[in-house]
C-alpha cells in the first residue's frame, strides 16, 4: 500500500508540470508498465483529480484545472525544496516577508513526515544565514502589483530616481521582473523614450491607476536574458574600464565579471563596468597579472594615486 501511495504521488507530481505526457513516457519515468500507469490514473480520478486523456499519436495525459481540485500533494524532494526556500526567504530582499516566511515554514514542518522533518531540521541547525541590512528592499505588495500589470498587459505609471539622483516620471509597458543578487529590476518598454529600459524596483514610486492596455512586444535582443546580460553588466553602471592583460583569454575567462576578448595567444582585453574605480583596482590586484590601462585616463590616474598611497604606507624597502 505504501508503494502504491508513493507511486500515485510521483505520478501526480509529474502531471502537475502542466504538460502532455504519453503513457509510455510516464511508464519510463516511473519504472512501471503502461498498464500500471492507466490503473494509477484511474485511482487519481477517483480521488477527484481531473486528468484528461486524448487518443492518437499526439495524445496523452494532462492534469486539468477545476474548483474542486483536492489539496496539493508534494513528494519528498518537493517538500524539502519548499522548506529550504521558506527558510532562506526569511532573509531575502523583500520587505516584511520574514514573519510570513517563518509562519509558512512552521506550518510546512508540522505536516512533514518524521523522516523529512529530520532532514529539514538538520539543515536548519547547520545553516547560518547572513542577512544584509545594507542593501535595498522592495515591497511584496508592489511586486505582486507589477506582476499583475505584466499579466494584464497594462501600462505602469511611476516616478523614478536613477543612480545619479535624477527624478523623472515614466510610462512603461512592463515585460518582466528580474531578481539579481539582492536587487529587483523591472524590464519594460519606456513609452516616452521609445526604447527598452531596466529600472531598480526600490527606486520606483507607483502612480495609480495603471495606464492603458498594450500589445506585448517581442523581448529585446530577441531574448530578455541576453538583453539583461548586456545592459546589467554595462549600461547600468556609471564607470567603464578597458584593460589589456598579459595572459591568454582562456586563462582569464570566468575569473572576471566582464567581457574578455582575445588579442593573441598571450594577451587579452577585458571590458569592465562598475560603480567605482576602486573596484577595478581590486579586481586587477586579485588577478595578479601584468596589465596596461587602455581607457579611461581617469582610471590610470586613480591607480597612480593608489600606488603612491600603498608605497608610502609600506615604508622604506628593507
């Protein structure tokens, strides 16, 4: 009986992925026969789960939606994943969500089987989280309202403060919310500037009501992820640096958060974007390779000042 229940839970977990499964695919994933899959599907239907089946070469099984859907069931891995997510979510960058995450985690732990409570409890005892109170936080209600506007294709109206402190009013067709580290961003089409823009959510002050409906556009760069890799690495930072390194591109790739271009077998060029030249100096010190600054001249001047300070601090050579 326990094996059958576990198998039904596994089948339900697969069907909850909201895709069509052939009987053969389900049988292979579960390590059973197609006949067993058919019997298990009937058992789930008896429990009230609306599982639709279609015939033919493109047919298969799909879990339907309905107001009478029984309570959600989670398998072992899913239950542990939810508990871990709630535990780490209590120290995230969303304001006023810590208590809600802790309450939800308590409820999840209460219904976990003993073996899973042990696993989650062991993780909680071993895990040390370091919440950073220095970074910006965003409002959970604001995130849900942005998400609703994205789904409804409604223009957002808001006041915005950029990294220079300049205030502006924007009308934006929202496309996606993005979380990068501890920061949340809104990607959308800026109507007034007729171009794609990325906005820090913590610098947005919403105006209500929302603006008119719009027809969603194709994502920038053909893929919003490619667009973000380009703009969030360079366009959003106030300082740029181009440095020639006396090392091959293969040796430096993956060691810097920038664009590495090979010059020849022994040298490469790296383009960096940052919020200060001090960070560029830190990166160069960590790389521990010979280099020349190609641009801008202000970076070279900054490094000269740092070199003088460190030389004076080190005192006379012994």
